[in-house]
């Protein structure tokens, strides 16, 4: 491997300091030269690939401080206090481990999943993860498993950042969080609020109207209202005309929805303009998922600190109202009306990051993450250099949720969590 040296008994004095010693030897005879040439060609291909992957700064440091002799960075070396600063910080590893990591990086580069340079620190992270996995695979007798990266462990490396522009979760210094459906149970909240409103309205109506209101499938109604929101915000984000205030957009969508014959009874009961505006204010009263507040409280206690900010198409007032309604410890709110657009417009991700003090270089270094339960949101965020964390929520990404995968699995996001407690552990 061009930048991951393999150290061990198989290394020879005649081997290049940039190659991977210890490759299986060729059989004696006429085939030996052919096998050696084939191995040399493969090594050269790997060196070329890794020279493209490794950051220029890492290559420069490596070339400016060459190793005079192989160094085994094992526990013995650590106890003896080896002068590691004289060498590149890229760990020297066993041949099979080096090749496995190299092959992972090469596959990801060739498939387009590797969207930038890999720093030495990121390679160190991979090696740390591999060692931790091997320790975890030790048997009951304490014997260590073979030094080998399995397909399963390669998938686990999806939690590292070697295949993305930025660093891993431990490099995150700010999280931009989606609001609707991610921090809050928007579907359950709206269904409950609309059902309660219908019951209250039915009290003052005739028997027929009351029965009609109580017979409405409010879950389906809330889903259709939400679908209209998703459709229109994407259109406006792409340049179509439309309200820049989500309250106005929700009112427009409610009016449109109530034109349907199946909702005629609702349209008549809520015919007054002020009544419909009042209904739209329910979006300001969404309840948080049970794991949201405890997780945010825990993240606020991390050292070094991680900034918490919402990035949502909602208005600034809506985001503040929801945060206060649920007592959420959020440092900043970036709204559609504040940034003058809607997600997935690139300006939403870039401007929010910049206002928190993170420029393009900081985003690509992995210091800013986007946290959402909608894969399209994260795909757009990744295009702007953000680290992407997907959370599976039961009401979001219906029909797509189980198909979302990490980059290491050939998917669309950096990391997937099933609840916000996992997010906290990821950041620790």
C-alpha cells in the first residue's frame, strides 16, 4: 500500500519503503518472474490509487520524514517510548490488515463514495477501530482472533470517516438538526391536535356535521397536508414561486386540501379564515420524540462542546415555539424565512454553517453534521460537505427507511442510528 506500510518478519531490506512487504511469494521456476511482475503491477496500481486518496499535506509530511528502518508500533514500542514524531503518523500494520484497508479505500474511491482526500488522522481512526474490533472478538480464554478484517467489520468502518470528505463523529463541533419528524413527532402530534379540534368543533355542530367530522381519518389528513408541504418546499427551493413563510404555505396547502370532496365537511366547519390560521398554528405545538430532550441535554454536556442548531423550513418563530414547548436546549435556529429559502437548496446548509463560524474547509473537515430522518435532506447536505447522520423514525421516509444504508454499505449517508441515545454515544 502506498501510504500504509506493512511491517513484520516478511519485510525485506530490498523492499520499497512505500510498498506492502509480505505478499505471498511466487513459485520457483519460470513462473516466478511473471508472478513478481504481476505483483509489482498490482502494487503500483495501489500506490497510484492511494497517492490520489491521501491528502497532499499527509504526502508532504511523509516524504519529508522518511523512515530509516521499519518500526513496529505495538505495545512494546509504546512502552519504550519510540520517537514517533520522526515518522509519518500513519500506523505500520500487518500485511493482511493493510491490504484490507487499502482495498476498502480503493473500492470507495472507484465507486465515487470517497469524495475528497483522506488525512493521516482518518487512517489512524480506521486502524484504531480495527484494533478495537479485534479486541472485542477475543474468545473467553482471552486469545485474540486472527488479524483480519471481515466483510462485517468493513461495514462497521462506516462509522469512520475514511470514505467521506470530512472526519468521523468525534470531529463534529456543530450539528444542524432537522425539526419536523426528526426532533419532533410531527405526524403523531398533528393527528392528535386535529382529532381534538374536530371533537371540539363537533360539539357546536348538527348531528350530521358532527358525525362527518368524527368519521374523518385524521392521520391520513395530516399525511396529505405534510405531503403537500414536502412537494411545495422542494419546488420553491428549486426556484418556483411561492410563500417564503411556512405559516403562509401551510395555510395555502390547507385551503387546497379542503377543496377535496372527501373533506367538504371540514371545509364548511372551518370556513372562517381566522379559524384556518388558528389550525395552522398547531405546527408550532409539535411534541418532541421521547428521546429528543434527554439526548440533547447529554450532548450539551460534552467536552469539547458541540453546538446544537435546528435547520428547518419552518419559520424562526415556529422553531422557537417548538423548542420552548418541549424545553429543548438548542443554541441556534436557522429557518426558511431567515435564510430566504427552503431545503434542499444548498444555501440552507452552507449559510447555516457559515453563521456558526464554519467555512467550506471546516465542513469538509467533518466539523459540521446534518442530522435528519429524511435521506433526501442528507444527500443534499452531503453535497455541501456536511457529515450526515440518519435516524430512523417510524413516521418518516415511509417505504424508504429500511433501504437507507451507509456509504460503507454502498448507500447514501455516513452513519445511521435508531435513536438519539446512539447519537450521543457516537459523539462521545
